[in-house]
C-alpha cells in the first residue's frame, strides 16, 4: 500500500482531463481501504471508481482513493434465478459480459455503459428501457464515520431517474463495497421494445433474440451514437433529460410542433435534452479541443488536452441558451469537481 503524490488523473477519468491529485492511492481490499480511511495525515479524501461520471475542473487537493476491489460470485440460486455479488471495482461492462457468458440475464440492455459496479447504484444507471434498480437486490456500503459496513436494500435506496439515496441523504457518507444483483438463469425477460433495439435486431436478421443478441444490438447502437471514451474523452450524457409539467410541454409544442416527449406520470413528461441541445444549434459544435458530440448532442467531448473548466463553461452556456429559447432548465448529470 503506497501513497503517491502529484499524480495525473488523466487515465482515471473517462473525460481524460489532465488534473492532478495531490495524493493518490489504489486499494485492493476492504482492510486496506479501512486503514487508508484511518490515516490522520490526510483529512481530505475523495473516492474514485471508474471516473466515468465526473468532470475535473481543477487539481484535487485531497487524498484520492481509487477503489479497486475485484471479484464476482454467485451467492444464492434457485431454479430460475442467480444472486450475484460483484465487487465495487469491477468494470461495469466486463461484469455484464461475464453475466452473459454465464447465461445470467437482466443487464444486457445496460451493455457498454462506462464506469464500475460500485458507482452504478449512485446514479441508478440505465439504458434502453432498463435501469439498475430493476435487478439490484442490495449493496454493502462502508460508513465513512463509523467504518462499519451497512446494508442498503433496494427499497432503502430511493432509486429514481438517475438518482438514489447516495446522491442525497447518504451523499459522501458511504463507499459502496459490493452490489448484489438478481438475474435470470432461464426464462429471460427480454426488453426489446425500445425502438432502436427492434430495428437493430431486424438489421442483424435476428427473429428470436437471446440475451447475448440483445447485448450485441445495444453495443452496436451505442457504438454508432456515443463516442468511445478510450478514443474521445467524454462522460456519457452530460445532462439529465428534464421532466416538465404537461402544460409547459403543450406550450412548447405551440412553437416547436416536432418536440419529442416520453410520459413520466399523468401530468409530467420527459423531454430529451439531446433534442433541446440540437435544436438550439449546439450539436457537433467544436470549440478548439472540446465540444458537443456530432451524433448525440447530450454528450460533451474532450478531443484531447481540454481543461475541465472550459467544458464546464460550455455546459453553462448550453444551459443558459436552452433556458432562453425554451424556458426549460436542464441539470448536469455529471458530478462537477
Ligand atoms: N435526440 C435528438 N438529438 C440528439 C440526441 C437525441 O434530437 O442529438 C432526441 C431524439 O428525439 C431521440 C431522443 O432524443 O429519439 C432520445 O435519444 P436517445 O435514445 O439517444 O436517448 P437519450 O434520452 O438522449 C438516454 C440516456 C442514455 C441512454 C439512452 C438510451 C439520459 C440522461 N441519457 O439518452 O444514457 O444510453 O437514453 O436509453 O437519460 C448516460 O447516462 O450516460 C447515457 C448515455
């Protein structure tokens, strides 16, 4: 266990921002993590998972703790279900692929989402009609004050759209150590009703898809729309899709008859922020070494060497412009540090 100093975090955040950590350590197991948390010389600490949902706007004047706990095991099974416990430091997509290789179904629509298992509950990751909460049973989290493990069951996590207790009451108070998922062993329930998946499967000429086929379809869709963080720095969707009252949406329709929406409750709808940003003229715009992705306006990108604060300024300009044109506020999904 060794603490390094003035380390670049470029390879630890998918935006590829070259900010420095004043101190840095990677921990591989729970006892190591607990002893690092007990170090009195480093009062400021920052937990880092896959670094896929953060924008670093300055150097981090803290001890950055890279949570690198590994492993995935079956802890319980019945005829049709397997309960899998996966450690926080497992890469999300590799874990999904491991599940598919073992014919465990449920996570296939969430293939290729960047990040790690341990951060997946924080924002209740989701894609193509499935959210983490649909398969999440519980997680073990280390209480940073007592250094004791607490169990959060699904019903205690207050999961919502890109939201959970870990973004609210429990924010910065816990480190998630592992997550238990309930997955199917046979009688898989496929979610192929999301438009793009149906057409992708048709294109692949697959009539009776397996969970692996659905995963492959999702991978193909994501690769066609979303930039690969290994090639172009990004953090997936930078903003959340705003949820607005139906009356507000009806007014918007008067000026923008083509505005898309998805029902949320009887009196609210979700408007795709990507459409708002595209209609405001930002899609594909570049500002030197950063900009708005050409295929999905919800994604801000670092073409190489961009500063986090420049991307933050761009995000604020987008928010202001959207508000001015549509009278709708859009909120960042990414954590700004
Ligand atoms: N749209 C545009 N222009 C764009 C992008 C989108 O007009 O540049 C409109 C289109 O009407 C399109 C609609 O938005 O039909 C929906 O687009 P898409 O299917 O790409 O989904 P999204 O709402 O933009 C959300 C998630 C993604 C997830 C996809 C698929 C959020 C914030 N984002 O995007 O998640 O992959 O659905 O389920 O909810 C992420 O969180 O990092 C992420 C990529």
